[in-house]
C-alpha cells in the first residue's frame, strides 16, 4: 500500500506527465506524441515540496495530486514452482 508523503493538491491537466523530480518537487512534461520532434521535452516545476527520497521506494502523484510512495517489489517471494524431477 502507498503512504502519502506530501500534501500538494496539484490539479492534473490532460496531455502532461506528472512526476517527482530529483530535487523532490512535483514537475510535469508534455507527453510525447507522434507528430512531435524527437528530443528532450521542457520540464516545468508545478509545486515545490522538497521531498527527501529514500532508496527502495517508488514516488508518484496520486489521483488527488499528492506525493505518495510505495515500497518497490524486488525479486519473487512465495512458493517455488514444483517442476518435473530430473532423471538419473
């Protein structure tokens, strides 16, 4: 489950990708379209919140416009597959 880190209340606009940048602020960039020239899109900071990122967590903007984080799944945990036994 995700936990809220910062309450920003960003209003999302269609056609933009929202993310948490390296400095911990909420930023957006126009989504790539077939007619646009290739290259780096202009990044625009929407809200300054200065979230300190912790390793092993995925940071994202939820539906309400707040910064949230969820623990990343690393590796498979659970039952091992019971395959065929090797013959000697």
